[in-house]
């Protein structure tokens, strides 16, 4: 009986836990601010060009 209940509700509980983990995990999809774009457009060093989003915004 317990095995049947686990086979029914186990995937539902697992899906709910995985969904909660995905929603709680911090993702940073913000656009770079204007000061960061200005610094990136003036400097060509590696520590300023952190990613392709900053590069694209600096050259636009």
C-alpha cells in the first residue's frame, strides 16, 4: 500500500521540491547600469569586460 502511494505522490513531491529550488535560486538577469557601461566603453581591461552583455551594451 505504501509503495503504491509513493509511486503516485513521489513524483509530485519531487516536482514540487525541484520547482521550489528553481524559483528560490537567485538569477541575475539585470541589465548593466549606465555607469558600468560608461566604464566599459572607456577601458578595455579584462576586469571591466565581465561578460558579453556589458560588451554589447558598451558598443551600442
